[in-house]
């Protein structure tokens, strides 16, 4: 019983991270019908922004303070939002009217460009660096089950951000414009929607989400390096597809399913080396029977 | 079709060949002995590569300052494989084909040494690995040597340590399935520990580079082991130790020489405190050879204390120089013969004898993380 509870907590912690990253993927896909492969690298840039901001911010607010942590997250999210918009402006906008494959290949190019630039000795260097603690960490023990404040923080933040995204998309003016662009770019622009601005905003929002995910990921496993985003990014992409790409709650459900599957499979001694193989085989099965993903019904409103 | 492709390829090929010839025309190959080195100077295991490279570099500088070998200066040509699979083959091919080196030194990780070994063997260029401990490395062929002990020995040492010093009855083993080194070490540990009368409580796997190990660690914890053997590399090990503590798994963790890096302490902090690992030498040992080496290294590299990889990198260079001296020529085949005949070579990491498998027979030491540093615990002889 303890084992089940402990693994559920572990899986929830990991799954929430995947969910948070998947939200960003799905967001951009919903508007542009295009996978931004550089998303996982923006995640890494978010973690490194926080890494470099921490000494400055903690000088003002003290180490491991809540205000300081919120400041760091907001600043890092801001930096990454600007970077995300810049990437869109420089790499994707000139290709807006080209075949979608061209943009996809460019996205992979941007991703590799960021990864290898970041690995240079004069940028971040390729070595793993210690990510400072942003918040005081509390451990809790219930019987034989252990968890800490970060394990609780991650799902809470993920759900809050899901709610915030849903609110922005469904209840605000800019959200209405986003949905309009998603349905038909040309028609939207004829109705007076500034398509460029909406797409820029979407990228900014997606990148801010990536930055927050990167920081939470680094808080969970305090070693950061330029390739840290690759593996969770791939998982999150799959989670987004699993949940029904373009669907916000679907991304969260997909992320949680994937995280829990991985954790439980990893915890079975004779299966642990087949963990990823089995997890992905299950995903393929799900997609065979539900090709649009778990929540991706045609009737569900796309972002 | 093939012919057309070939003729297309022929022009750039012949061009580059011409460039290559003019590039070599300087006559430098006659006045120096060229030695190639490949190392992971950047990437995930950068501290390993950097340490072994610095050790090698120091040895070359000392040798050249003392007049070189056979009256010629030694020239070290270093290539970085970025800790990436595939890059090593490129680097080694370049060293052999373009730079015409007479021998190759490298590298720490067994997986990447195994990539280089078949190329060196085929080209009949002696290769000396400073720190690859997987037996398969030298099994590639008679041109491949190493100056470190091998995993069966290291695994045995840690199994005896678990039985005798930790007094452990049940040990869980947590292996990196992506690494030949980790799998080899786990195998030999299990064999010996079971032979000692112990039981393996649980066997779990992870993928090097993972960041979340809680699923596996929860399973390890529920098997109630007396200790956990983690034959991984330092970045993964640090995160594993942190997450084990978070899950309330408070038993000693121990591993092999893949743990030895200051990064382990930087990331792991108090979570790695009290844990043990086996390695090649202790910088706080009391022999003259070690003291002189530590002194020279500190002076050359800004006060840094050399780790085992640095010591082995240093030893690999001196071992090669010794071979060239005894061969009395810089011909690769003759160097190979001389190296294979080494009976007693006095190295920083202990006396080395080459056995018939071209593996070094030597002792191991066990270190413990104590107060944020590595402290000497005991020496284990072969």
C-alpha cells in the first residue's frame, strides 16, 4: 500500500512536469498547427536564466525566500517569452506561407542551434552545474511514504497554469483572437485581428510556460546542462499527442499518464530496463484505438 | 550509377589529398614523435576528460623539459569527442590518417574506448587507455593496453568491502543500462557478493542522463537493503543520492571510480556524504611519487588537487614514453612489443605489471565522502 502511494506521488511529480511542458507544445500547435521543437530548449534557457538570476535576486530578497523565488520565476519567464517571440520573428515568420514541412525542419534547426551554442565553453559550457535551491525545502513523512514540498508544488503550479491558460484562451479578448487565428488566419485578419501580434503572443506565452517548467524541473533534479530539455521535451511532446494535440486539459492528462506509467514501470525490478519501451508501446496502443488522443475529440474546441 | 557517384567524389577527395600532402610537408614528423590523444573535454563527462588530459599534458611537458624521448620531443595532438557516441571514431581516424601519430592515448569511459579500439587495432597503432576498466576494451586486440585495473577486480573489491567493512547481507544494485562500464561492474559485483554469502535484494536499471530515479529508488527501498551499489557516473550518481535521501532511503550507497569528480560533491552536497567508492589512487596517500605528482600538478593547474583520472592520464603518458625508450624506436609495432613486455613500471597509481591480456595488475583504494571531500579509507591489493 505504501509502495502504491509512494509511486503515485513520484509519478504525479514527474507527470506534472511533462504536463507543464506539454501545455506549451499544445498551445503553439493549437494556433499554428506546427510543433515548435525549440520548446524544449527554451525550457533549458529558462532554467539557466534562473541559475544566473538567483545570486542577484537573493542579494535583494535573501536566499530561499518566497518573494525571491517568485521574482526569479517571473523574470526568467519574461526573458524566455522575449526569446520565444524572437525565435518566432526570426526563424518562423519568414516561412509562414511556405509548406509546413519547411517550418518543421527549421524548428529542428533552431533547436540544434540553441543546444550547441549553449554547450560552447563561453556560453553555458556542457558540464552539469548545480542549480541553487530557490525555496526552503520541507520533507513530509506519512508512515513509510516520503515526499517534499517540491513534489507538492509542481502539480499545484501545473494546475494553476492550466486554469490560467484556459482563462486566457476562453475568456479574454486576446484569447478570442487566438481562437479566431486558429480557425482561419485569413478570415481572422479580415475581421481586423492582427495575426502577427497574436502569433507572437502565443509564442511568448508558450515560452514563458517552458521557462517555468524548466525551473521546476531543475528544482526537482538540481543538475542543469544544455541538453537537459531534450529528454523531457520529447516525452512532453508525446504527452501532448497522447492527450490530443491542441487540447489544453488533454496535455495535462497526457503528461500525467506518461509520468505515472514511467514511474510504475521503472519501479518493477525485472522490468525497469524496459521502462521506456513498455511505456511507449502502451502509448502506441492508445493512439491506435484513439487516434485523436485521449481528449482530442473532433467536437472539443481546439485552442 | 556507382561509377558516377565515385567520379563525383573523386575530385574533392583528390583535392583534399593534395592539401593533406602539403600539410605534412613541413618535415615536423622527423623532429618530433607524434602522439594522439582523444578525451571528453566537453559534454556530460567533461571533468573526466579534462582531468586525464591535464595529467597527460603535465607528463608530456615534464618529458620534453627533460629532453624528450630518444632525443626527440614528444608532440601531443588532442581531440575532443564531446562525450558523444560516434565522435570518437572521427577523432581517432583523423589522428591516425591525417596526423600520423605513432600511438594513441584515451580515454576514461569504456564505451568510447571501445569505439576507438577496433580502429587502432586495424591500423596497428598502439592505444593506451588511462582509465577504461571494462575488460572488453583490451580484448579487442593485441595493440590495446590500459594502465588501470579492470572491472572484475573493481567489482570484487567493492563486493568484499560490502561484506567485510559494511557487514552488509543484502545489497540492491542500480545499474546504468546505457553504459558498458556500469553493466560490467554490476555483473562482477553481484557474482562476488553472492559468492561471499550475500544476497542481492533488488536489481534495477536507469538510463544515464535521466533526472528522475524515484520510481526505481522506491522499489529499492521496499526491498530493505543494507546498502545500494550504484556503478554509475558522477552526474547521475549525485541526483540518485539526492532522491534516495528524499525518499527516506538512508543506507550507504557505494560505487566505482565513475564517482570520482568534484561535480559529485557540488551537486550531491550533503546527500553524498558518508558514501564510498573504489578508485585508482588517493591524493592524500603518503608515497614520494604521489607527493611529487600532486605538487607538480597543483603548480601547473592553479592549485587544483589531481584526481584519479589525472593520475592515470599522467601514468599513461609515462608508460608510453617508457615503452618507446625500451623499443628504441618510434615504430608502432616495436612500441607495442615493448609495452606488452612491461614487467614492472613504477606509476603514480602504484606498481604496474602488464598481464597477457594487456591489463595492468595493480592495487585499488577505497575513498569515502567526508566533510565535502574524498578521504582515504583502505587499499586493496590484487
